[in-house]
C-alpha cells in the first residue's frame, strides 16, 4: 500500500484501543479524596469564557453553512414540485401492413410522461403525444396517490393536451410565470418523470429562444425554448421552471443524438391553448361572450387580460373593448386561464361578479352565463361519442392511395355508441356506410338522416395502424352489442 493509506491502517488499532474500557489492576485502586471547590482565578475565568465563545462561534458557523444549502434552486423546486405529476399510459399497437394482409398480433405498449396541475379541481396540462391513442391513462401525484385520467382536449398543432383526474380534494397548482421576458443564459429547472424515475430534477440555462423545430412531416414546433437542462424520455409534459419556481415552459422534445439540446413550449403559448381547451364553451356548452388577449400592464410590467370584443352575455353585462379584467368572483385575474377557471363551475343562468379597469377607474360588472347552441362537433359528440379533427389527404393516402381525407378521432366518450363498438382514440375515421367522411358535415349527413330506412346500426370505416376496420355502431343504445371486422 501507499504511505498515507498504510499509516492510516496502522493507526487504527491504536484508535480502537483508546476507545475501549481500561482494565486497572486492583493494586492501583485508591479512594478519591474529598476536595472543596475554590474560587477560579481571573486568568482562568477569562480562558473559560474564551473557550465558550469559540464554541458558540463554531456552532453559528455550522448553522450559517447549513443555511447555504437551501439555495434558490432548492426553494424553486420545493415551491413547484407538488404540482408536477407522473403519467403512465397503455396503448394497443398493431403491426402496420396493407388492408389485404393478414392481421398482425396486437401488443400492449406502456408509455410514460409528465404533467403539471393548473387547476385545483384536477385539470392537468401535458403533451398531446403523451396521451395519443392511449387506451388507459393514470396519473400519480407527489404524495403517491394514483388516479384514472380522462382526456378533456387535445391541440395537435402545439402538441398540448388537457387531462382531468378526480382526486377528491383540492390539488396544489403550479405557479404560472411568463415567457415573454425570458433571458438567454438565465437558470431554468426541469422536473419530470425521466425514464420512469419520478420527480427527477435537473438544471441548466436557456440556450436560445424562438426556435423552430421540425419533428416529422406532420408536426413542426414553433417559438420553442431551447435549454441544456437534461430532459429525457418521460420528461414530456413536465415543468420547466425559472429560478423563482414559476412555470415558464412545458418540456416537449430533445435533439436525437445530441447532448444538452432540449426544447420546451413557452408557458404563454400553454396558457392560451389551455384556456381554450378548458373554456366553458367546450366543457359546459355555455358561453360568456368575451374575447380577450394578454398584454403588458398599463401600470406595471406584468401581463393583464384585455377585452378585445364583447358579445352576447358580455355585451349585455356592460363590458367594452379595452377593459382590463382584474378580478372575477373575488379572485385576481392575471391571464386567460384565470377567467375560464373562475367560470368553469357555473351553469347557464348563473352570474359572476367581475371587476374591470376602464381608463383610470374600476367598474363592477355582472356577467350572466348563457347556454350555447349545439355545434356540429357537439352533436357528433352527443350522438356518436367522438371528438374529431380534420385530416388532409396525404395523412391517409400513406395507407390507401384512393382516399381523399378523413377525420382523426381525438377522444371517445366512455359508454358511447362508438366506445361500445370498439372505436379508439387515434383511429382515422374515413367513412360511414359507403360515404366518405372528410368533415363534420359528412358525418352529420349520416347521423341526422330522418327518412325511412335511416342507418342504424351505422357501418363505420376506420384506419388503425395502417389497417382497415369496419364497426357496426348502434345509435339507439350505447349498451347494444356491436362487432368489428377487418378487411
């Protein structure tokens, strides 16, 4: 062995001996004498005080040193981490082949991702690709509680999705920051479910802003935040925080084959998309008549919500273009999500008290929620139980060249006719009966037929993993049996 280690090993027996009880020979035992205390000399007293002061100083140094461990990063993570969740999913994958080939064996594939709680009632933002075509979705909270999740909305153009859980209690929400004033070089923190390691925290800096990243032929990301924070599979949908613990981005992608190049969706984009997905128009089928935008405050650098247009209920309530919404139902309003969250639990006919700043004065207004006429998409949701988005011809012609387009199945309502028949999120709806389905009007033309001999059950044609399936969907009752065959 080298000298230092050898010396250390040699010194060990001596140290051990020094700590062991000492055995005295009986002959060495003696009775201690009784002594009386005496007054300490001034010199000795001064020495004792000096030792005590040194001990106190050392204790203070240890306390000061311990406090330095609680860095701004520690505080930021502590503030936001309770609102970051882990998402696990399951989907069925079938081998891709042509329509005429034999059916491949279906396999169940497990997926993972992350999300952030934006409303205490269980509304969670994540990436659209995390929930794409899943057959089951579960959310695990920081305290270990696990809950089934439902997809509320998907925005494929930004790769964002809104899901909801029922935790039976109010949940901690992520503090929302802004991305309009981000600085290249400032510290950011990523929190998520990296490779399944829950609540993993990494840090880095903002490397660039406004990046355009082409993922594939179907999806291009715009205005992304680039960071060198370590982001891995499973981080998708997780939080990108600033040093204050505010959400400034939603982690979305990494550069394959590169090190230290990751991307996040700006929180300003997330707020706009999330507000639309959780709007009372889509969730409750009611409306408030407000059209608004976020803008820099007139009296502070913080963002404010400015009314651009007032229609229907808002117009009747006295709202005007240029009003700055500052409070709704006794809650402060800082962004679009605050408005939709404040109105989410209201029904048609309910009223909400709103405070706006108009010029230099505040105005107290009353907003009455009104029912919304049923749209084509809502009629399809009610009758068939699916939410759809339009596909272009190229997306379906990869599997069948003669098709001119179709509809992408975003969501399937539990217990609906479509769900009972076996239609799944991620399917391409390409036809009903012998008619193509290029838009909602094509779908409604079949669902609303009134003449004798109207279709029920309806023969539904979908593409799933490149294969063509036919489903018998009975509209009369979602509980009726329905079958599927492959062509």
